């Protein structure tokens, strides 16, 4: 379903900005350090799980470049959405809407960080990984942030694609080619994001509606959101098990993926089947959201352990 | 600009300069390490 797009443009300079130079901490804030932890973790898993070897210095460089690309995209997101951020309690204290930084500084910082990340990846690792990194930056900063986020309630699905790039790029940094395995890692995060985020959206009152961003629970309603959580959970299950099913991993990953998938479905089912009651504590939704974080970390950790076990011959 | 604002201006400028200097030093070391690895890599 499409909704009319609100007139979103990059932020005009905050009224009291730039009297003083921004603190370096505010530039760091632009990179969304909390989101970065997931980016770094999944990128490391992609590097460690890939078949082949890479020098530790180059592995570090690849992960650094992925992180810088993500940070640059996040800074561009801050720049573009500063006017929206001003209208939401959660984001009003970000550097630009709070008036601590000029919006052009955030834009320039984002472009510089993204450009350096792609150059670094290309020169040190390879141009396939660098091209994927460039695509990831454009995907998040342009396709998601500027184009589709304000236009479709499926924005979370599209945003999930941006978060799915790090393990793919990490893997390609090691192997130099794109095979089914890194694409499956991409697909796992892509299909994991909607149930993860919409479970949160069901119990957290968001200001998005106020600023015209068409989030699914607001636009399509609670029932449709719960149905979509179930659909994406059902799609996620075979994809999570697929790396083992196609022979890309051993039984360690396979058994962990099966157990986690059963638990995920068991927690998603009550969320999909019920409706919010009066004075509802939203316990099933909170449980699903918390478990979804554990799910992703354990699944990717299992991938690395499985690879290490095979490499070290522990299972032989 | 009041004297307090000027002091704050200088403090922020100095802090930013230190971060930039540290970042440049870090990248100089990183590029040196990458070069050594790349030169030593026959592939």
C-alpha cells in the first residue's frame, strides 16, 4: 500500500547552529554507534565464516571499511531527516535538530566517510567488496532514507536490506566472489528485520505518524502488522536453515538454526494470533522482540563456531 | 563572541584537532601495515 509522501527535504540549518564548532562526539553520534554494533558483529561473522583465509590486518581493514560505510550512511540519514527528527521526542536531541551542528557539516561528513570507506575497501581488499559497499551506502542513504521510507509502510522491509549487507560484504572480502552462502546470510537479516522491528512497534508508541512516516502499525493497523510478523517469520525459517540444508555449514549451525527457528515461531505465533486488550502489558510482543535479538546473535555466532570447528577439525 | 564563548570555541577546536590528528596517525599506521601485507602476498 502506498501513501502520499510528505514533503521531506534535507534539513534547513538549525536556527542556533554553528555559533560554535560541533563537538567531535556529535560527529561520532552521527554514525549511530548502537546500530553499528550489529553491523560490526555481522561483518565479523561474515569474514570468519567465509571459506578461505585472510590476513588479520586485511580482515580488520575490511570490517573497518564496512563500519565506516555504515557510519557515513547513518550521517547522511541524520542530515536528510533532521527536520523529521526535530518533531520526534526520541530523536529531537540529535546533533542537527538540537542545534549543535550545521546540517551541511553532517552531509559532508557522511559523504567523506562513505567515500573513504569505499576507497579503502577497493584499494586494500578488492573492488567487488568495494562495489557492494557502495551499493549498500546508496541503498540506505538514497533508496531507503530519501525515497522509500516516507512513501511505503513496507519501509522496514526495505530498511532491513541495508542492515543485511555487512555479512555479505565481509564474506566477499575473503572469497572475492558472490555465492549462495553470503546471499543466504543477506536473506536471513532481510527477513529477520520485519518481525523484529514490528514486534517493537506494537508495544512502543512511536512519533513517526506525527511526522508523516507511514509505519505499518499506524497505516495498516494492528491486525495487518501481526499477520505480517507471522508471514515474515514463516519465510525466515527455511532461509535460516538453508545454509545447512545446501551443505554450506555443518550440524552445529544446522541444529542451532532448527532450535532457534522453532523458538522464534513459538514466540511469533501468539503475537500473530492475538489482538491487544485493554491494559495489555504486551508480554508476547516484548518476548518476541527480546528473543529476536538473541536469535540473530546466536545464529551468526553458531555460523562462526561451525566454521571454526570444521577448520580446526574438531568434528573429525 | 563573549570571552566564555571564545574559550569554549578554542576548547572544541582543540578537541577536534586532537581527534583528527589521532585519526590521521591511525590511518598512516594502517596503510603502512596494509602495504607490508600486500607486498608480502604473492597472490
